[in-house]
């Protein structure tokens, strides 16, 4: 099925001529949909004041978006195989823009969260199918480069949010962090409808409705339980019930998927240990990065006293460093392999995270900038080679499924990062204050800084765990190469 699809598109000369233009359209929506997972973070302090709500409640603006993406991304990936990946991608672009427009007009938290869920539905439609479209359109000798570019835009969108958001909030207002998507999105939609070809092959299969529903229940109940537990405590009977429902949904989901002939999630992908290890490391890095993304706006604005614009420019060092390093690491990985670069990148990230854990309200802005830039350098060294490892460890017939799993795990990593950061922060702050705390305490920077130090130490430990795993992967890969050379001694003497 997949080979027919690829061969047919490669025989169409007009499609091949515009394949790189199509990739630009795909990357525009990839960037915007991942950007909107993090761009709100810098506006959370402003939204907290404007809406008169504590930090824990305002965090739902970010978390609701990511939860909805996680809940629906596998469903829309499968629907793309059945109804047509390009058709679902096009529909997703329109839904995303409508959601972005509604977000800017939302004056209350419930309305804003609902609008964010609409936005997330569109984002999940595009995320789930973009890598599959690239796989279909590009010949084998260019597919890795094209998928790598999508991976780079995913990473840039995920980490550029706080910096771009700070500049937009300072100069235009919080509404424009959503409305900025509208003109860019309309241009991309116009180009997409003109450039994207029609779907040629669709899979004759049924959608796994049972698996889709169980997975949505799992995601919503798990993260709702984790996040609501920050506000009311994890001893609350409702929170315990929510987490129990998540565990039951997970067990039922695995049972259903193992029995289904056409499952929502192809669990056989995880039988490949290199794929599973690379996916796990990607998850850990996104979780660690989102600890930084959720804490850094409050530190730079509330502790260092920077304006949203100045804070945005300072945090811009993260994506700028990554933009410079990521293409270099991608090219270098083709020459020396990906395992060593992912290990070096994670070591740099561990050092940067431990550096961030030493900051206080009197730290020089220059020093803060050094640690932020190092975090971006480490991320740039890690992301492209790790994405290449993920996509190179599966057969071409499963590239679409691997891309969907990669997107899902990345978004779950973001939600987990937010949960770890906010839960740790509020627990430490509550212990210091002697009562339940879910927001900043005026004139008590020491309480916030105590929580921040523990959060960054935790995220550094997460990166360290990933570094140890990649170090093991690097040593194992070298050992395998040595064994192969020893089995073919004639080649070394030739």
C-alpha cells in the first residue's frame, strides 16, 4: 500500500517540482501548532492578573491545549490513513485558525480553555499527518532530510514560544499571541490548497473507536488528576478516583490494542529497543525543557524585574542557539553518527540545568543568558540526531505510525514537564510558607526561588537520566560496529 502511494507521487512530475514548497506549508503549520503549546507561558503572569486567577488555574490555558492534542493525535493519524492524510491536514489548518481567532476574543478562563481545545483539534489534525505526507511525497534519498526539517521546526516551535510571546505581549497585548496565527495561517492555507495534491490512496479499514475513546479517557483523567491535585492536594477522593480511572483506562487500552487486527497504536513498534530508547530520551528532554518553559517567564519577570519584552529577548537565546546548532548537528550526524551527538547534547543540557538551579533574584542577566544559551545548544545537538535515530529504526512502511508516536510522546512530555514543574514548585513553596500556595507571594521572592531551585534540579536529573541512557546507546553502537569489523577482517587489510 505504502509503496504504491510513494511510487505514484514520484511519477507525477508536477508534484515533484513543488515538493519543497509543500514542505514549507507543512512546516508553517508544524511551527505554529507546536509554538502554541508554549507561547502562552510568557503571558501566564499577565493572564493571571487580567483574569484575577492564581497560577494553578491559569496553567490550564497551556495544559488544556496539550491534553487535547495528546487525546486526539492518534485518532486523526488513523483517520488520515482512511479518509486521506492531505484532506485531514487541510481541514486541520482551518480548524486551527478558527480556534486561534476565538482564543483572542475569550474574556473568561472557561471560554479561553474551550477555544484552546478547538485550536488543539486543528493542531492534532496537522501534526498527525504532516510526517506521513512527507513520507509519501519525497523520494527515499530526500525523505530523511525532509523529515529532519519537520523535526527542527517542531523543536523550534516548542521552545520559541516564551521569547516570541514576550515580545508580542509587551507590544500588542496577550490576545495577539493567538491572533498572530491568523494572517500567517491564511497565507499557508491558500498555499496549501493550491500546492497540495489530492490523496491518491486510502486504506480500507475501520477506525478503532474503542481504542480512541479509551486513550482519550486515559489522557484526560491522568493529567486532570495530576494538575487538579496541585490545587486541592492528592489526598482528595476525586483526584484519587481520576488517577484510578487513568490506570484502568490504560490497562483496558493495552488489552484492546493487542487484540485488534487494525489497532489505533501499533505496539509492535516498541519491540525495537533502539526505537523505544530514542522515543524515551525524546520524552525526557521535552519534559525537562517544559520545566524550564513554565518557570522561566515567572523568574525573569517577577524575580529579575524584567518587562515581558525584555524577558522575551533574553529567553530568545534558547531558540536562537538551537537554530544555529541544529542544522550543524544534523549534518555532522551523517558523518560521525547520531549516538555521540545526542550524548554530548544531553551532557550540555545537564550542566545548563544545574546552572539554572543556582540562580537567585540578584543573578546577573548575562549569567542567566549563558545558561539559557547552553540549554539551547544542548537541545540543538540532541534533537535532530535523535529524530533521525527514531525514523531510521523503523521500516518505511511504518514511518507514518512512527511519526505519530513521536508527536504523541513529545506532547505528553510537554504536559508531564508542566505537571512536574508546577507540582514541585507549589509543594516546595507551600512547605516554606506553612500553608497551601498556588501562586506567587508578594514580597517573598525567597519562597519562589526555593521552589525554582528544586524544579531545575529535578529537570537536570531528568536530563542526566537521558544522558546515561544515550551514553549506554553510544557504547553499545560502538561495540556492535567493532564486532562487525572483526567478523570481516579482510576489509581492514584491503
